[in-house]
């Protein structure tokens, strides 16, 4: 065998072994914790598995369907949508937990516009479960130019989202 063929075979074998290893780039959180989601979750075959879009239902799946199956915390999701509702929505992915708004110019602020991206980071209602990034541009000479945003702006919006999420959760608890 020639050297390029041997090198290609070694590289392929290394990639295969690396891809099959048990190490993960993401730490154990509520998505990867088998104690909270049960050993039957994540299977491709078997009684509870998913094969070609057909799969058995677990009690967790039934609970998800009852509350609207979201990949993230439902209170954080709803609270984020409520808090950012004054800005036009471009994209909302409830399974990935990403909300992106379009540019918004506040009334009375000529030549200035804002955009926000919200990341809901888990299925639990926690203070570190939401990250919001705000972008700001000002108009200079007929062109939009990026400008720095006060570091406290994102934190203030995150606090409003968390307060709204707690309010939604307490309203739900009061109904039951």
C-alpha cells in the first residue's frame, strides 16, 4: 500500500474511534441526565424507541403533549416572548430555545435601532436559564453603524423575563 492510502486509513480509523467515544463536549445537564429522563429515553429501537417517525409514548411524552411539547422551560419561553413582544419577531425555535427579533426603532429615537437574540438554556426555571444579547446601531451618513450596548441592558431584560416567568408559574400554581 502507498503512504497516502495508509494515512487516509489511519485518519478514518481515528475519526471513527473519536466519534464513538463516550466523551462529550457538553457537560451533564438536564438534557443529558439519564436520572431525570429515564433509561428508555433516547433509544432508536424497542418498545419506547423511535424508528422512522413511529415511536412509543412515555409518561414524560404525555406530560409534554399536555403542556405543549417544548424543548425548553415553558415559563421562560412564554415570558421571553411576552417581554420582547414590542419588537418584531423574526424567528422563534421552541425546541432549540432561540428567539430572534428584527430591528426595532423606539418612538422618539431617530436614527437608532435595536435587535435582540434570546437563548433559553434549559428545561428548568433558573436564573441562569436565559441569556439575551442586545445589538444597537445608529444611522450615520445614510448607513447603519454598530454601536456598543450598555452591559446592564441585557441583564435588565433577563431580570424582566425571569420576573414574568415567576409570575406565570405562580398563576399556573394558583389555578391548580
